[in-house]
C-alpha cells in the first residue's frame, strides 16, 4: 500500500490524497511525502494508523521523510505504529499547541476516560467543549457499536489557531458502512456511496428495519454530526469502501444554512470509485467562531429530525379508495 | 406516590455519553420502578452535557414499553440547557415513532 502526503492534506482538497492511495501490495505500507513541507489533517493520520496496524509495524516505511514540519507526525504519535525511528528530535514535554495525539479506543470505559481527558488538551472554553465532546463521543460510539473493528476506534484531533477550528479524524478497519447496513437495508446498499447516504438519513439505523430505531439506537448520530458541520459551515467527510461523501462549505452570504433531511440535497461532493478502503474514516472540522449556541443548534436539528420521521410516517398512510 | 431518584453524574461524570451506563440505569432502575408504577426522577446535577444516543439508551425503551405512563412518571431535575434540548429531542421523535407503531 502507498500513500503520499503533501503540503495541504486537508478536507478541502482531500481528493489529492485519495488519488495518491494505492492499496495494492496489502502486506506493506510506504508513506511518501513532500520533501519540504507537510500539512495533514488529523483524519489522514488516523487513516495511516489504521493501515499501519493492518500491515504491522515492521512493514511500515517512510520514504524520503525530509520536511522539517514532518516532526508533526512524531508529535501526533505516528511513529508508535512503525518500526522506523523518528528522524526528528522533539521535546514531548514542552507545551506545543492544542492537539490530541493518535489514540486507540476499544471500549466504552476507555471512551469515557478519553472524552474527559481530551478537553484540557485542547484548552477549549466551556461553552465550546460540549459540542466537541458530543461529536467525538457519538463518532467513537458508532465505531464501537457498529464497525466490529478488532483494533477499535483510532482518533486524533488538532486545534488550528488561524481558522479557530478543531479538526477531528476517527477511523476504523471494521466491516464498513455498507456491510453494517446490508442486513436490514439491502435495497439501499447497492453501492458504498448509497450506504453512506442512507446512514446519514435521519431515523435510519443499521441495527433494525424499524424507522426510529431500537431501544439502543435511533439512527440519529451521523445526521446530527453532519448537521452540526453544516450549520457551522464546515467540512464533514465519510470514506468507506469505495464511497466518499463530503459536505462542502456553505455560502457565507446565507444567514443560516438550511438543514436537509436527504443528504443529496446538501451541497456536497460524492464518488464511488475511490480505492477500496476496508473500514470507515470520518473527518470533521468544527469551527469555534460560529455564534450559534449549541442548544440552539440541537433545537434546529430536533425540528428537522422529527419532521423527517413525521413525513415518512405520512407516506405510509393508507389513501382513500376513490372509485 | 414514592419516587425513585437516580443521580446521573454519579454514574457518568460531567458529560453523559456512555451508553453502557445508560443501559444499566435503564434495566436496573428505570424499568423496575416504572413496572411498579413508581415515579422516577433523573437528576442531572453536575452534568454539563450529554449525547442523543445516551438519552435514547436511557429512556427510549421505557417510553416505548410504558407509553404515556412513562411520559407521566419520568421527571428530570437540574438539567443544563443542553441536557434539556437532548431530552426534548428524544421525547419528540419517540412520540412520533410511537404513533407510527400504533398505526402499522
């Protein structure tokens, strides 16, 4: 397998990173990189970690890692998943910005500990912390419940001062979204991108055919996260199998982006011809600048979510037989 | 009528997201109390926020199982605005889906 890191591997131009992926030769992973400068979204690091775990430390190799900013890979803990030593010398004790290095979470106890430990690392103000906890909590929970990933959820995050944004990546090497929806929703899972969009639809859970979910799952998690990204005018992306769905930035002239029930109605890009990734990668940028209170946002999402269920219910009403 | 009080923070810490804990509370405390016709007070003192999946795991089944009795007998105390919004969300869609089940 091969991946090439560039000077700007953020969600805006994630297609470049995807085009560099080569999953042939699945027993080894070679990471190529720009010789002078590297900028990577934490989601890229979680993807590399998932691939590195799959092939095993001794089969992971960095080719030509010469960029001085490559020390970021070390700081985020990527070299813990390779046998190759880091060429960088960093003082890990020094205060070095607001980030959560790569973590692996295997159960709900580890999840709770991670969520309580991460906020001090990001130095978030209290009024912003809950939205970040909410997002990471729901995404990790999705992996633990649905992905059947032996190695658990791989998580990393970084605060970017210039954009005042937290960028988060969560990856697993589990069964992928399509397989987790196949049992109950075969007609909506012809392709990976179909399955991803179905998973984003409110009230649809991979654990039941019943709309509104079971006692354990409502089928609301991903819809809520996508909606939070949309209102905050941020990127949100899911990559699973050969499918990629990316919510694009919303026009800033619109006062408040309208939440959509159908992911096809959101301004987005999609493809179903990406190199096949066995697992799921979710990436989100959360802006801390937006003035929408988290409670206000939850209220808007509730309205759209409940309307969606009501509308679907209406579609099942029997019609009078006019003869 | 005697009411059982469950202090959520004792089980979850200040951010209630652990669905396994929600499930435990539901099975061990909420459903038995509602089965006996008792009221249940869920006290969120010290909990700043929660997730939809936590609240769903806590109260969706009781609402589905006991219907109006659950809606009448469950009370929520010391909720932050975020906790209130999430509970309101689960109430709304559960009642929508209850009606749905009645009709299908």
